[in-house]
């Protein structure tokens, strides 16, 4: 049973949580930022003109990866911190790892295999020449394939260059490392949940400081093992941002203030990127320190930028953003190689520019197809085939006695905001029939009110987001 605020109700084994639509929409913004950043390397006159007009707003698109890291830390903390934090348990940690593998692996493997065939073909036909458009060529060996299938290709390399056949998937390897470390880290982070909010907020900003300092000093985030700093600091900052949000009061004024903070932070990111160029190339990247502020504010906000990001188009794009991140480079690679052999694709003609624009746009329907037919169903299949030794014992499906945590109502302060996951909540194991709800309704962790999201949603501490 879940007992909270003097009301008792039976917890369903599988629950559904509303999504924070503004954060879902932010995912597609980050993904598109990375896509256009990679496309700006295309040797086409029109692309160079766009780069000249937009400047750092386009060339700083690598920051989209760091925004993903912060978003990931935020939602993983909400979904799993109360599950993994009280104490380290091997079976619970194993279910967490399986759930995250189910989320990442199916679409990743399909793209890796298909593009891997392209890489091997180039390797064979080219006689050992370049196989991808990367400064450092990756290994084309059986060992390299195995390491990439296991998502460990980056872990022993100080730089991510040449680590992956599909270049951007270095960040997926980095995030997989963060997932494996999280069950241990959660035990510590769970005990930080009652720290003062200003201290937690300061911690989130300080975690972003190392990469921000790198931008200020050298104009880029590239130094030995910088990828490790980026994932651990960005992921950790997202977790601390969540700890701040979950202890923020759910009032109309609070949501209004959060909306204004989110709007102002977005403007500061754009202005900072532009003004930073006066200090030197790439210096504007220091705005990365604002990402936890933006994510935390959007999680509470219900107006302005949050309302725009909560629209149906942005939310659908956010749900397909992982697929977009996977498919765009393989599409660009085929196009770039074609440019080397088909002169009409390079010439300063209307035809060349139209084809270039169509290639860029083609990444979106390709991502939608991958999401619809591979990513979503593949994740469900992998979750449904969880090993028996990881599944919960049958006796634990009946009821569970849970003590109220700091995420519950606070005496004398009114309800606290609890962050809401970016997608539907599912159990670790195979889906089971939901028992009927009791008349008590949705009693549990107070949820965020953002763009029409319900105020309250029931939470089972054994459930987990896919």
C-alpha cells in the first residue's frame, strides 16, 4: 500500500505518468541543433552562406549533445532515484540496466549493421582508404564491431574521434557508461535529496563549469578525456536540477516565474553564443553552464517557450529525436561520398542546392520510420524478454509498504513539485494486466503541472521509465 497525506490506496504494478511535454520538445531542439551542425561541413556554397549568416548559432551545435546529457540525467533521476537510492540491490540494478539497454540497443544495432555494411564495402573497394568522413578513421575489424555492439568503443580512448563507425554514437557509448554507474551513484544522490535547494542549484552550475572553462580558455570542449567530463558533469548536473525541481512548490506564481526564467535563459544562451565570438572563436560555448537552469525551469514552466515546446509537433519530434540522432550521419555520409563522384551535386547551381536541402530534410522521415518500426517496437520486445533471474518475485506484485519521502507534501508548505518522465512509465519486466483503480484516485507523488499535464499521478516505486 502507498500511504501519504493521510490517504491510502493500492499501488498498481504498472503505472502511467504524464510527460513533461516541454522537456520532450526540447529534445528535438537539441537533436536538430546537432544535425545542422554536422550538415554545415557540407562543401556547398549555399551552406557556407548560411553558416556566415548564422555564425555560432549553427557552428556551436555540438552543444546539443551536452543538452542531451543534462536532460538524460534529469529524467533518469526522476524515474529511478527512489527505486535505486535507498540501497544497492543487484536485482534492482540489473532490471534498471536491462530497461536502459532496451531503450538504446534495438535502433542502434539496426543503424550500426546497415551502415556497417556500407563501411565494410568502402573498406574493401577502397583498398584500405578512408571509410567515413572523420578526421581519424575508425578500425574496420571484427573486434571493432564487437566493441560497438556492446557500446564500449569509447571507454578506453582519451578522444572520441574515430571511436565509432557512426560518428555521433560516441555519445551513446558515453551515456551507456553513465547508466552503468548510476545504480551506485544513486545511493549517494538519494541521500542528498534534502540538501538546501540553493546548494543543489549551485552544485548543478559548478558541474557544468569545467567544460564552460574549456570553451573560455581554448574555444572548444576537446582535451584528453573531455568526453568523460562532459557525460559525468552534464548527467550529474541534470540529476541535481531534478533534486531542485522536486522540492519546488507547485503554485501558479511558481510556474509563471519558471516560465519567465526559461524564456530568459533561452535568450541568454543565444545572446551569449553571439557575444562570445567577440572574445574569440568558440568562447560563446561557455553558455553550457545555463543548461541545467533551462531544463529545470522548463520542467516547471507552463507558458512562453514551454508552451511552444509542448505542442504536438515538438513532442512528436522529441520522441523520435533518438532515431534522428542515429540516422542523420549515415544519410550525410552517402551524400558526401556522392558529391565526390557526381559534379552536379557540388556545382553552384540551383539543382545542387535543392538536392542538398532535400538530403537534410530526408533525415526527418527516415527518423520517423526508424522510430515507428524499430525503436518503439524493438524496445518493447527487449523489455518483454528480460531474463527470469532479474524479474520481480511474484509475491512482490501484491502490495508494498512505502514511507513518504521528501517528494511528498511538506507540512505547512503545500504540495511540492515532482518531476515527470519524458515518456510513458512501464515496469521492468513483461507487461501484466493492470488491476482496477480504487476510488481514492491518483494518490502519490505530486506531479508537475505543465501544458495540460495532470497535477497528480500515481507512482509505484518498482516501476521504471523505458
